[in-house]
């Protein structure tokens, strides 16, 4: 079975078997090489789903922080 190497970030490189290229676990919590701040954005939802939208934003904040990506609060 052949495998291939994936370079992630400046100093990290992983090798994966060709039939299982799930590299998402290795990416989790690693900072990005570069990122653009997410600012001035709008999140549209129904009034009924406003709680879900707030939960989504909270999750995005946690994920973005782990990647050294800035995210501003959206307009709802």
C-alpha cells in the first residue's frame, strides 16, 4: 500500500496511507501559517434560530482561537 506525505504548517509533516487520508485530527489546534481576520460580517437566521446562531458563533470563536484567527462578533 502506498502512502504520501502532507506538509502542514512550516515545521509539521505527516505521512498517511493512501486509503485513509484523514488529516483533520492532526490539524486540530494548530495555528495557521497566515489568516485574515473575520470582521464586519453578518449572520442571518430566523428569530427562532437565534439561539443556534449564538451557539455557532461561540463554537467559531473557540475554533478560530486555536488557529490564531481573529473573529469579530457578527451582526445578527
